[in-house]
C-alpha cells in the first residue's frame, strides 16, 4: 500500500486493518480508490481535485447536508438510507475530509456494493431507470433551501457568461484557429437567443431556483445488475442552486445521443427519440407533481441549451489552446464541439417529438 494513502486511512480508520486498496470507478476529476478492511467493510476513498474544487469546505458542507437530508427523506418513504444515498465517513477528529502534509484533501464514503454503472445506455430500460432516479432525486429535494448551498464551481451553468467567454476567445484568437471554425462560430451566434431563454425566465421569477445535481450522466446512477432498477445517485460535488431544466438537459445530452462525445463523424450523431422518451417517462414519474407547469414546458429547452452550452465550452477551449479539457489527440475538442452542435441541430429537427 502507498505510504501516503496509508497515512490518510489512519486518519479515518486508526484501529481497522486495511487489507486491500485499488483504483475504483471511471471518473476523470478526482482520484478514487476502493478500500476493504479485515472485517470485510468496504469504502470509497477519494482525493478531491482542488484545482477544480477550490472551496473544499463548502463542497463537503453541501455533500454532508444534502445526504443527511436525503437519508431522512428515504427513511420516511420506507426505503433503505444505507443504500439509497451516500454516507460520508468522518475523520477521527470529527471532520469530513482530511488534509495531508502536501495539502491534498481526502474523503471517505461507505461503498455501496452489488451495483453497476453504465457509461452508455445499453437499452431504454437503463435510461428509464436513470430518469426515474433523477426525478425522485428532484422530488425528494424540492423543499431543500437551494439558496443555502455553496457554489462549488461559480457560474457553472451561467450560459450567457459562457457565451461571453466564447466571444472573447474568438476575438483574441490566440492560436489562430478562428478562421478554420467559422461555420461553428456562425452556428453558435445564430442561436444567441437560446442562450438566454432559461436565465431570463429565472430572473423574471417564472422558474424556481432548485437544488440541482449538475452532472446527471447515466454513470452517476448505480443500478441493480439484475433488475436495472436505480439504487443510488452518486457524485454530489456539483450540487448547487440551479434549474431543473439543467439537470434534465445534461442527462439527455449524454444519454440520448447516438454517438460518443468526441465522434469525428457527425453523421453518426442524432437524438434517439426512443431513449429520450424513455428518460422523460422515468423523470416525470419520479418527479410526480413537484414541478411547476413552466418547468415541465421548458424541459426540452433545457436539453437544447445545455447541449449548446457544452458545445460552446468545447469550442472555447479549442480556440484557447486546449487548456481546460484533457485531450489525447489533435482536434479532439473540436470534434467534441461539433458533436454537440450536431446534436443541437437534430434536436431542432425533432422539436415536436421532444415536447413533454
């Protein structure tokens, strides 16, 4: 076992014998390990990426408060809080994360076992289960005071601000790439009004501020391997105040796309209407009657806005020299951008089928 990890674990489990530590999951932000003790207890150890999450205290306050709230809700509904949400393990001095000698920040969760997670929808049942899980999540947290949450990534879904950053990158053109992506730039500019629709409705008080997960990918839902029923939602690092449409939109952007995110051939990119409808069915069942009519009406716009926003972010990074998103090949961020924009275009073609 790595000496540094052994030191960290001593601050969570000073009296337990650790028998196994190994890599866990497929996340790209935090460093994650599975830990097993001699008495067969299993945990998840994570080193938090403080380059992205600079306010670890605020982040962990969000996680602890929201999971505690969820545990109460799940218990009241007759569910199992031990499997229905994450449990944060405190350090020996009662804190919820440990800072090592190099300034690294570590946390531990109880591992929820006998589950699977999927990086791509294998069938409509999987996306239905994901929609049902995130719908229930929204319903369970409808009354949570969203304004009390810390913004773990400021302006995360501030689409107008993302657009401003994009325009600045176009004007500065530090890598001399703008001319080669003139079609993508024109596509985004032509949809300038879409960028402000949801934020304007929020500012006008027509949409309520909610607690939102902000990373509603299929692989953040742990599923029963036999029934595909959702067991637990994970990864609460980006829980912040936001709009229901954001969470709905990001799930569709990721789950109902027929192509991978960096597909070079955009002819393979489309919105799968069956997968979209499967998610909608699950999500609406999970939400019950907790959404306002305006929220329901704007769910398709959430899918379009968040997909467009992500395309803007990929193109901005490409123009700035690929400094934010990790790339493994030349032009990968541009391919990612084109995939998002192609998905937006297909949503527009299928808009009538997207109405909820």
